[in-house]
């Protein structure tokens, strides 16, 4: 079975990539992921906040940043708890590149278009094959327009693209009023890859303490629905590679994402739940799903069910929504 895949020009032995998560926080962890069969690894993120702390400008940022920044920072480990500063991150990255034979993708997570972006260049110098940019911005300032929020992404992308020559992917949230149009504009602005989607911060309330509960939860297969839709819509409509992220628990979700048109499928929660060795299960299951149906390569199914390629694209649209709501009183429609 030919599972070989191409992500932003990187030649991968199969389409299953380890998503940015704590499994890549140590060199041993990275080597285990490779030994378990990963085709590429996106490292955990280096946060703008960590870089700023290192530059002793973090306090100033906290004072001048909008409320949205303070809130989104709750999602992440307390800054004091973060042991891995930028230097450790770059060292780990270059050691990982030296110790493995698969592409290692650096990950930068930030929200402003300022000095921290220099680290993109350093990530390239440390040997990363590509860079993933996660602009994790929660616009809680309700005077800020959608256009302003989108502009933030473009500004960051432009700065990063002008400082590195390795491919750059942008990891998005699904919360844009016209997700497809925004993705297309990022594509036009030079994004080499689009990662759809980030697990976005959705705070819960703790009713005992009456505090906001910022914990991140591991994903479930139900979560593929939104990325599946947008990958299906964007397939063959943008030049950038498409990476599916969210909800992969088994090869079922991987096959669906590939049918929608994903170039690669990223996995985090399932590997944290079952351990890195679960990668081999996913690869074997994908292989056998294809063999049983007499496919010779993964390329044969990629995009087969995208918006452009399904026989009836209406199935992605409003008509199916009405059907999905059930027959009942809507029969008369
Ligand atoms: C514990 C944990 C830590 C994560 N850390 C990062 C991170 O540092 N940077 C990032 O871009 N995404 C991070 N993510 C998001 C994952 O890369 C991925 O996009 C998301 O979890 C959805 O995929 P999944 O359903 O396979 O978990 C993290 C996810 C989890 C569960």
C-alpha cells in the first residue's frame, strides 16, 4: 500500500502526523513517537509569553494587552510553571532533528506581531523542516471587528514568512464568519499549510468554587464534524496543504478526513490517551481499510468526498440541514 503523502512539500511516509502536544516535550518522547511510526511531529508550542518573559518584557505586555490576552492566558500553564524557555525549546528542537529521520515542525503560539517572531528564524536555524503558527486569540473586546481580528493573522503571517524560508502553516480556530474566505486569504498571503482546527479555549464554570475552569479536555470523535466540513470545502480550492486536526480517535476519522481532502491528519488526544504506540494501530487500520477496498494508494481516496467532488454538493449545504432536523413538521417544506 502506498501511503506516502505530501505536506507543504515535505515528503511523508504516510499521512498521520503527531499534533502539537506534551508528547513532544522531551527528546525521549520524540524518539518514541518516531519509533512508534509517526511520519512527522509538530512540537509542542513555544509561547509568545515565554519569549517575552525571557526578554523581561512580559510584565509590560500584561499591562498593555487587551482583556482578551489575560483571559486566553488562563488556558495555558501558569507562566511560572512553564519550565521550557525559548533556549531549552531550541535545544530540544535541534537535538530532535539530529536524533530523528522524520520532519520535525516547530510551533509558535502568539497573538502580536512583535519581537517574539524572531524566534521563527531561530526555529528554522535549529533545523525545523517547517513551522506551525498558532494565533490563539480570543477577541473578548467587543469593539474589535472581524476584519481587525483577521488582520492580526495576516500581519503575523507576513512577518514570519518574510523571516524564514521553511514552509509555514497557520493553525486556525473555526470561529470566523466566513471561514472559507479567510482561509483563502491566508492562502493568498503565503500560508503553505492550513491546520483546521485548533482545540479552542472554551471555559467552563466550577459551581463549587465559582471560578472559571480553564482545563483543556482531550478530544472525542464527534469533534471531526466542523473540520471535516471545512476541509471538504477547501480541498482543491486553495494552494496550501490542508492538515486536519481534532477528534481523531481511530482510523475511521482519518479515512473521513482523507476523503474530505486532507493532505495529512494530525493526532494528539488519542495518543495521549492510548500512548504513542497507538500510532501503529492507526497506520495498520488505515492500510487495511484501503486494501480491503482494493485501493493501491492513499492518494486514490484523497478528496473523493470533497465539496467539489461529491456528486451532489448540496449535501454539504442547507438542504441537508433541513433533512437533518427530521421529518415532522418540515415535511411540508
Ligand atoms: C494537552 C494538550 C496540549 C496541547 N498543546 C498544544 C500546543 O502547545 N500548541 C498547539 O498548537 N496545540 C496544542 N494542543 C492542540 C492539539 O495540537 C490539537 O490541535 C487538538 O488537541 C485537537 O486534536 P485532537 O482531537 O487529536 O486532540 C494541545 C492539545 C492538548 C490536548
